[in-house]
C-alpha cells in the first residue's frame, strides 16, 4: 500500500493524507519543494491537490507531474482540482453574468482567478500568485509531456461561490496501462464524492 498525499495543502489539513507544502503551517505534516518533489518510486497510491497546480511556475509543471507520476503505485492515481478554467472565466466576464463572489462577473472576479489575488498575502505573495492560465488543450499537452496516457479532464462549480459557475477544472490520471474512459470517470466520481459540497458540486461535474 502506498501513501495518500495532499500536495500544496496550505492551511487545509486532510485526514488520512500526508499533508505537504513548501512552508510549515498548522496543517502541514511534511515540508517539501513541490516544484521538484521527491518521492520514492511506487510510494504513492493517491496524489491529490486543490487550488495548487496554478501556483507552480510554467517551466516546472511538467517536471512536477513526472515526479509525482513516477511515484505512483501500479493502481495509483492523481487527482488535481481547483484549477481556474479560463474559457468560462472569459465567457462569463464578456456576458457580464452573475459573479462567483460578486453580483456581476467583473474584472475583480476575473483577477481572482487569473492572478490569485496575491496582494492579500504580503509575505507569501509570490507563492500566492497564479503562474498559468488553463484550458483543456493546455492541460492535455502538459499531461502528454509528462508521459501520461490514461486520464480524464473535467470542469465543475465550487459550492462556496455566491453564484456557482463552472470556472474550475481538474484532471484525474491513472497509472493504468490502458485508457478506459468510462472506468476512469467512475473512479474519479467515487473519489470526488468525499468533497461533495465542500470543494465540488458533483451535479455540475462535466467531463470534457
């Protein structure tokens, strides 16, 4: 049996997981540079993160994914969520529809997704800053470069938003040798069920 690791946990301690971040917080079990994580081969059953991957510098993303992928057990998987989904962010801004934190999807709302609102943390502003924008093509290419062949990509709404909208995306990668999309979707949904109404609104989950 491998470990269950929660990467980029910040102040969010997840029970049953080894909570890992670049700096010590009350939630952190292990401090690690997650741009170049070091895990023994075959040591991880589940690698999970929420609102983390967009904080990695662009030139470090593939190396990060490879390092985590190389540590998976034979039946292990990676599930990253909370990644801003730019196509819908741009769409809802242009439509001036209801915002996820304001009455209108305005520039302040867009900035929170594209940049992460780093000014709210003067000490760790660089870590708080979002380093990338994401869509399906961008994530697909990153997974390809990381040598993953079995994965699904999804979008969804966050339950804490004032007006929930599908502006979040995630990906679910398995170490299976063959790509069984229906089984991967089923397994991803089963895993994400524990975060229902906490991190994900499952009835908005759409695989793209």
